[in-house]
C-alpha cells in the first residue's frame, strides 16, 4: 500500500495539497482505488454528485500521491469493474458514485 505524503512533501500547488487533505485527512495508507472511492464521496459539491477529474485537480493529486500510476487509465478500469461511474466530458471525465 502507498502512503499519502504529508502536506509539506507534496510538490503540487495549494489546490492539490488541499484536495489530498480533503480526501485523506488522517494521512492513512491507501491504494489508488481507496483514494479514488474516497474522492467520489468527498469531492463533489452539492447539488452535484460528480467531479471533473482534471478541473478538480484529482489527476494531478493522484500522480503526486501514486507516482507511476496513470489516473485516467486507473479510473477507466474502475469504471469497467463498476466501482464508479466515469463519463467523458470536456477534456477529462466526470467521476461519480455507481448508481
């Protein structure tokens, strides 16, 4: 399992550090799937149930927390396994919970 870097170790901008802290506030060990499933619960802002993987900063955060992992391909694979909903949208994808 990968360990989420502490805020001081994250190289991304402020938005990316805040996203990582929102998804994993306790700094627990998480693999990519756990990180993505937690993001699906935490990142959408009411009244929306989805978030854009690029505009939200999720892809950048995932690349920092899980180096060597392609977040796009990993999210597509999770969608195929019916863990999340992935819908292509304007240069990225809308990610949401499975209905």
